[in-house]
């Protein structure tokens, strides 16, 4: 992408983010852009209006002029996760390239994402090309070679995973990118039954699809109102519903397949949220928490 095209996209993302905060008039947008984009000049009201049309057609975000306040505002927004992540990435890259980068503290644990392999994987997915891979699981000394049919790239718990069909057993599996030691595209085209991969994980939390149960209703309970605010801002699952039972108690309802990844999420919340239903999940949580307590019991010497 040329520098002019980069500035074009960056400018539109900044306009979107400015207007997400509050409505602005053209002069206010111009001033903000002038102070954030290098070599910014020749930005007329007509160019700004063209940007608004592009934003609507590309990002499905409609921005209109509100005559009652004489400012532009977002009136319709498609809350697309990929759009939001793209906006965040563009802004973050911009901030990390200037003198304020020391004021942005990144998670030091996320040192290797595997993003350098994304382009080749996406090209293989587009062409239905089989890939060959060396993969080393945690706890294993030797890496294993296998052929896979790549389907998607998925993020979970700050890690990126390759979702692919393993040629050995024709099962769909997830492979952490940071455990892939070698990966390359072959010239072999694969054919498998169509898979709606976007909805494949809809009823699952995380990437582990090894089920402890089929889809079921889970009921959680909390008396911590701050925890309720947290769950409202970052839902555990798209099916999540929160109901106030009384002055001091809330129930959280979910319809999910129960997997180990889901249990991990519940353990993270266990100091303020407890499982009410189903009973087998209550027992599973009790087992996991008892193991944790055992680790902290004073040793007898």
C-alpha cells in the first residue's frame, strides 16, 4: 500500500474514532486531523464529505450532519468485530510510530503472535491449497509433521490459532501459531465438504471443541454489581442474558457447549461468580477449585 493510500485509510479511521467520542463540525475534524497526520494539507469540505461516503460504503458506518447542533455524528453503525479490530490496529500502529510510544504499555507476555505467517495461510485458504506443517505441542520433545487443509485464523485468549482439517484423521483442529515450527504451501488443491467456518465456533467459547457436554443452558449467579458491569461490557458469549433476581443478586444465562476453555473462563471469575446450573458443571467447578485449594495448603514438615 502506498503512503498516500495509507494516509487515506488512516484519515478515515481517525474520523470514525473522533465521531465515536462526540459529534464534531468540519473545522473541528480538520483541526484534529491536522494535528495527527503528517503532511496534511488540501483537505476541503468536499473531500471530507467524500470520506463520509466512503466510510459508509466500506465500513457500513453512516455519518450525517445534525442541523440542530451543527455537527456531524454517527447515526448508524454496524458493530463488526473485524472493523473494530482494524480501527484499533491502525490507530495503535500510528501511535507506536511517534514520540508517544513510551506512554503505551503493551502486554509483555504477547511476544510472538505468528502474524508473520498470516499472509501465506490466507493465500492458501483462498486457493484451497494443502499446507505442510511441523508442529510441536506443549510438553512434547519432538515436533510432528502433518498435512493440513487450512480453513481460518482464530484468536482466543491473546493467542492466534490456525483452524485446519488434519489430513491424518480428517478432524478439524486448532493449532497455536507459536507452536508451528515450519509451515509452507503445497501445489495440491484439496476438496472437502463445505464448512461454514464463521459459525463453526458460535456455540463454543475459545478454540477447544472437545465437549464436556452438548449445548445446554448455564446459569451463573453473582452478588457483585461491579462484576455485572464487567460482564455487560465484555460478554462471555453472544447468548448471554443478565437478569436481576433481587436487590443483591443477579443471574447470568448462557446457551453454550461446555468445554474446558469455558471452564477456564469460569475459574477466572470464581471469586465473585458461582455456577448454579447445570449440576455436573457445579461439580466440575468444585473439583477444580478443591485442587487449587490443595496447592495452597501448608505442607507438613
